[in-house]
C-alpha cells in the first residue's frame, strides 16, 4: 500500500504540491489526470524518493520514504517507474538494458538475470529484439523496453509518468496495450496520463490534479460521467 | 656557408638504440595514459561529488595542468619535490609529470562529455535502485568515455610528444634522450633528429590508426 498524507512540496517560492492525501491499495490501478504543471510528475518522484518533500508523509508498505533511516536504493526496488523520456541506456543492448539493475542491484547471477530479462521482454512483445541496440528501436519499442527494465526488478508497484506523451500517435497504442496487460495481471499501478479513453478503461479510480491540489478523485464512471469540480469540468470539456 | 655534409649511414647505424628509446617513450606514454585516465575519472567523480573540498581539489588540479607549461609540471615532479627531500628517478618524474598533465586535460574533456549526457540517464539508474556510484559507473561512465574517445586519442599523442621534455630532468633512455646523447657523441645532429622525428611521427600515426580500429571493436552502438 502506498499512503500519501498531507504532502507538501515547493520548488523555491512555488508550491507544487499543496497537501496531497491519497492511498493506493495493493492491486489497484490509479490514474492521475490534470493540466501541465499541476504537480503530477513531482508527486511520482516524491513517492520514489527522487525528490524530497517539505511536509507530510509518504509510506510504501509501511516504510516512510523520506525518513533519514530509510534505504532509498532498497525501497526503489519495489517501485518501478517509467518516464516520458524513454531513457534507454544507449551503450547497452536491449537485453543488457534489462539485465543491468538485476545484476548490479539485486546481485543476480547472469543466468538468472538473463532468464528474467528474456521473460519480461517477451512480456512486452520485444522477444525478437533482445540483441539489438536501443538506437534501432522505435519510440514505442524503447518505451516498452523501459517497462520491461522496470519489471525485471519484480517491483510491487509501477509508476508511469505520461509514458506515451513523447510518442508518435501511431505508436501510442502498443504502449497502452502493454499497460492494459499489466493492469489485467493485477499489477498495482499509478499512471499519469493524458489518454482519457485509456484512463476510463483501466482505472479503478481516477484522480484529477489542479495547481498542486487533488481536486477530485472517483471511479472513472463517476469522474468522467458526473464530474463535480468546476476545473475538472473545464479540463474534460477541453480535452474532448 | 652551407657546407654540412649529410652522413646518413653513421646516423642510421644508431637506429637500434633509437628504437630502444622509442620503446621507453611508448612505455611512458601508455603508463601515463592508463593512470591518467583513472585519475581523470576520479577527478570527475570529485567534481560531481558535491563535496566542496573534493571539488576544489579537482578544479585546482585541472587548472594547473592546463594553464602551466608541461615542462614546469615535469620539472616540479623532479626538482620541485627534491626540495622537500623526495628524490625520484628521471623516469619516475617524467611519468608523474606527464600523468599529472594527462589527468588534468582528460578530466576537462570528461566534463565536456558529461554535458552531452542527459541527467535523466542517471536518474533512470537511480530509479532502478542503483546507488549514485553505480549509476555513474555503469550508465554514465561508458557513454562519457565514448564521447571523450577522440580527445583521449589526442592526449595519447601529446603524451608521446611530451616525453621529449624528459631530457630537462636528466632522462636519457627515451627516444629524445637517446637521440640527444647520440648527438653529443657523433655530432650528426640533423640526421639523428630527423630520424627521431620520423619515429615520433610513425608512432603517433600508428596510435591514431590503432585507436580507430579499437573504436570499431569497443563501440558497437
Ligand atoms: N526540479 C524543479 N525545479 C523547479 N521547478 C520545478 C521542478 N520540477 C518541476 N517544477 C515545477 O513544478 C510544477 C509542477 O511540475 P510537474 O510536477 O512536472 O507538473 P506536471 O507533471 O503535472 O506537468 C511546474 O510549475 C514545474 O515548472
Ligand atoms: Mg509531468
């Protein structure tokens, strides 16, 4: 369970998160929608401790993320995160990209890491690309590789930050299909996305962020069908 | 006026000695590069560490290496430290001086190379649970070395040429030192130094070619 309690975060004068309260249960798929600059990415990077917070508390399976005694490197093994930029490691083949962290962080044997990498690459539909360098992959393939790379760490949670936003429109579908697959397998996921149709389909709950505040959270039928927050109504009207 | 008679045979008879010297020159250059690259990586680590003392140390090193004559650096490694009772052989002093210079220049090249690598690369590594050092070692460093590969090759050529400064600290077993001693012995000045120049030229060309061949093996992406 990821528990976010009254989290505040500023960059200099700018308060980006203004007291966020949110709990994500095991097995849940939560999507976060909202305008650009509303603090969605910041929240994800706070959850895995890449960013410090100013107030409040985030716990992952009971571990307080921003506690001094928390081993963040260890915590991050539980939290797979995939960003908008693909972040393929260009000097490594697809297989090596996926094997790197299991080898160096989890200290797996080569055989063990390779078996896991091949399994996860098959999972995201890249079984035939293992020996290729990322520069040979399309954006959609690179993004699926990044997903496989995160999955190879056997994380308990997956965080996706607008993973289709940097893709050509015709490549969005294959990545969303991968996310749908993970959701159907019961992976606990937080997806920041602009794909409303996707959000409606896969989410257990959808949260709407506006200017650092979680303005509304509800199951998709409710949030898209009968939005209450005026800003959400405006946002939905603009995106349709 | 122009009454110098060339006597190439006399000079060429000394070629074996000069080639022995060339081996010493290459030995110094290779050692000074190997150690220089490692030190430059450490200096780069110091700069990235965010720790003031380490950053200051690295910056000072780089500034001195790049903004003072290499001759001065080699001199200091010999006569400079001798003032404090530390006595190195000419070989060691020359090696230290060139290594110091290499490390400084390479560290600066590395800094430039790092600018071409997005922060999101090491962030991706950190997100996978790597420590900052692991992310640097396995993700940033290999990319950095590739970007800095050509400047590294140039520095290797410089290292070869810098060995000629060894004579100022009494070095006489390298190519330049051997040539100078032979000159004092035979006075075939032009011939000897012309041959030495050709050997220097061939060595640096071979290094350039070898580096390019190695690159095709090292960098497949
Ligand atoms: N590292 C940073 N330094 C300063 N400001 C930042 C930084 N990261 C994000 N911001 C600012 O915080 C606000 C929220 O950013 P972000 O969380 O990326 O929004 P979203 O993902 O919802 O578009 C934006 O105004 C952005 O400019
Ligand atoms: Mg964002």
